[in-house]
């Protein structure tokens, strides 16, 4: 029987701004769906503590952390045109980072087999010295560094990002680090403008960044082919000790901010492929971390389906249905990626 840790905190709803796409209603809808389906009763609920400043400095510059603290202390403001801070934001962002760390700890201690971290604000756009794209601290990057810091069994971490926006902050953090494989599928060209095919890492990290820039309308089949032909061989070659997933649900056809046209069945397939990778390569150690997604029904049921998959069950709930147009093929992109990253055979 699989034990799945579920990490969240009621205070994640305190960071919110009326009229902003990244608002507290996102996480409240997830909580509601998990409660209505009685999924919460089947998960090991863990209440996290805030990340310490020392832990945050594993990824972020001390000066940037202090900026977020001071902006919060002074009543709030905007870090950039998209990224708000209110008086509670610094503490809530520390708590979000602490949530992903708690999920990692639950797995590495043997308390759980895998984990789901429903946290906010999201994190994958936050660079070491800048918050952007709704993100304050980079939750997934901090979880990776935490795992490497606390456990001798974790040297190599694979981060898979299926948010529709490229995780520039995660890429920046590990671009020169061969111990972390960062793989991203994202609409391109699109915010934040990064994530081209030629961005593959430098120095010791050369080859451990894999970007899969996608055209609008890619759909389920296009994603599946990329996972089969590119992600699977890359993961096997890298042989991670832990897999972290930046789980954004804004690639869904109903999402108002993007146009990749996945549906919930497609997301469920990607989720099960990632869990199968973890089972084969690192004894099932995998953590899904909430990132973007701005249609509330997609978010709620998307996370519910991740929970089913982590528990080893086949059930998929999709009240929105499939996208009714064929997706764009990714055959040419696959061939380019196979060549660039030398994944033949």
C-alpha cells in the first residue's frame, strides 16, 4: 500500500490580491475538491514550517530575500508588473518553500513513499536574485537543494516542469550544475521569453538543461511523444535519486492564459509516466509541487488526479472533457532534441 504525503497550509490563502490571476481562490478550489471527494482522508497530511533564511540562501541571494522581507514589512508593493507583495507575503512565501522541503523530508525519512505539495505562491520563475511571474521564492529549486543537503542518498535530482510557462528561475539556478537535470515543456515564444532549444546548460551543467519549446495547440499526443522519445531516455541516462515536478495546469485547453490544449486525461498520462520513471529509477521518490494554472476546475481536478496516480490508482476525473481539435505534431521537435542531446538508441 502506497503512502502519499500531502503538504499544505491554510495560511497559503492569505497571500492574495483581488483581480490578480494568482489569487487565493486557486488553492481554495483544490482544497474543496480534495475534501468533497474525501481524498484528504486517504493521504498523510503534513503541516509544514516556514523555510529559514539560511535554507532560502541555498538558492536565493541574501540581498533579494531581504528585499522581499522589507517590501512586506512596509505594507507591500510590486516586485515587477506581475508580481505582488502584501504584508503577509514574505512569511507565506517562506511557508511555501518550507512545504516543498517538508514533502522531501517525508519521503527521505521513509514516512511516505511519494508526495504532493499544494503550496503557493508558486516559484519556478523566481531567480536567485529576482521575483517575477507571480513567484517570490523558488519552491522546487529549494526542495532540490534541501534534499541534497540533508540526505546522502540524494546526489542527483531531476526536475520536470510541465507548467505552460518556462521555469526560467529554476533553469538559472541549475544552469551550471550537473547534479540537477532540468526538463521543461512550455509554450514558446511566450512569457518569460526563455527556454529555447539552444539553452542546454554550461560548464559542469552542459547538457543537463533540456528545453522542449512548443507551439500553440500541441495537445496530448504531442506531449506523449516528447515524453516517450526524449524525457524517458534522458531520465534513464541521468539516473536521478529524486524526481521533483513543477506541476502547472495552465497547459490545459480551458486555461485563460495559454494555448497548448492538453486535457485532464493528457495530464494524467504525463503524471503516470513521471511516477513510472520514479518507480524505475529512484525507488518511487517523487514530489509534485503546484505551480500555475488559472482555471479553477482544471486546478481542482488536476490535483485530484495527481493524488489518484500517486496512490497507484487508475481513476481519472475529467468534468471538462477533451479538446475537440487535433493537436499539432511534435515529430520535428523530437528529432531536433534527440540530435542536440544525443539521445539516439
